[in-house]
C-alpha cells in the first residue's frame, strides 16, 4: 500500500484532537486490513521465497522520513569494514514508473530511480551495487545476478513489504529488521489516516535505532519510556560536516564561517525531507539561525524556486542536492550529514549475520 500522498505530515498527527478522532474509524478499518494480511502470512497461505543471503531491513512505522538513508550508508560502510560485501535495494521513492529493476550509480537521474538511491551512490562513491524496484524480490534477483559476490543486502525501507520474506533474528535466523525512530516518536499513536503510523507501535522488531533530538524526559534509550521496555535499542549520533558549494564542491567552509560571514536574515535553509525541522534544528545548534523553508519529502527544485529566495546564502541537504544538478545558483551550499553507529550495534549485527543459514539445515 502506498502513502505517497502523505508527503507532508498534517499537524493533527502529532496530538489527539477532533480531526484525528473523526478519522479514527478509518484507522480501525486499516488496522483490520493489516491484521488480515498478517494472518495470511502467518498461516503460510502465500508462499514467500527467501533470499539466498541475509537481509537487513531499515524502515520505519510512521509515514515520512526518520533518517533511514544515512543509516543505510553507515551500515554498508561499517559492514564492509567488518569484511562483508553489502548490496543495497530500494523502492526508489520519487522515481518514475518502471517495469524492471534498475541499477543506480552516482550519475543516475533522480527522476528515474529516486533521490535517495542516488544520494547513497554519491556518498559511497559507487562502492556498493544499488538496485531499485517496487518489487524488492526482483531487485534482489537482479542485484545478485550482476554482483554474485554480495553476501548481505540492506533494504532501504521495506518493513511493510509483504513480498520481502525474512526470518527475524529473534527467532534464531539471520535476517534483521531495524525500526528507525526520530524525536517525533509515534505522534498521536493512531494508525493512518487518523495518525502517522503505518503499523502499530507495538509491532515486533529486532532493534530500534533512535535518531534526532529527544523531547525532554522522553525517548531516551535506557529510560523508563514504555516504548523501549524489553526492546533492543541504539542511539545514533548525527554530525553536520563542512558545507560545500553546489557548483564547486571543492569550495568548502565550516558552518561557523557561514554564520560569521552572513547576517542571520541573509541565510535561508531549505529541506525537502520527511522531517525537515530536524535539519533546521541541527543548523541552529551550529549557530545558523536564518530563515527556513520546509518542503514535502521528495519535492523537486527549479532555478526559478531558488531565484525567488532573498538570501546571500542558501543551505540545502545532500538529498536535495542530487536534484539540483542543472541549477547554477552560486549562493547554494550543501550541508552533509553523517551518522555514527555505536560499536554495540555493529557487534550485535555481526553476531546475527554469522549465524548458520536457517534455510539450509541438513538432517
């Protein structure tokens, strides 16, 4: 089921009120559909073909981005350091309609394959094979056919993709489900459309990855937040790097230099993300207190859009930058963001991936 029409989260999703209560019957209906689908899967009425290599699924249960793509990048790089040979699959959100899986490179057209896969390719310098297609099983087949040396696949999203068979780590298998959660938590806690949840917050998962700034007294790993009780969870630290000029990446400057060289009202930050406020908050921590323009996730850009912005310096994310290849505005600076994976997460992943293949038991 696609929720692309929820590119911009409505405010009533964050707290319970009249609007969400009016929509609650539709959420109950949606919940019944979810339970029916899960029952069909659990009874084995629909046979699912498992992948010949372990799958790590990085997803979220709320609509909109929670910071999955930087995690996928960090996971691939860390697994490579540990001696694994990762490949990456994605649905390719924001991409054009396609009939077969497509391989992605740093030179791919984001309008064709999606902005996030191109960002992953650029950030990793095409080190890893990346394939996109709504039917992820076909992406897996294409990836392994062209890159047979790959021995672990990372799926950018896919928790709700029923065709992606997996054997959860909690049952002793090799495949891993990671739910990414940011500072917004689960909003009002309702399923779509009354709330932001694609699945109940109680869904089982192997681990929760927490990104973003937590609210006071809430969402702290190790706290008494009932969300984390009895669940494995890891906090990931984000870091904004040196900004580089869109038209001349060799030209860099620190965020401190940008703040010093420009008046606050002459700086504008633009972000087309699932949670653009997180980018703006991170900039504010670095002393960038300019104007902000939040846009719906996967929004596209035109030269005219930027020309109308009254600013001396325009800051955008790397995800936005991959869609600005034809824009020559010298005021635009790209701010890279990286995530650091804790060693405890890497060690746990390694312990799961090294388990025997559950599908190849011999008697």
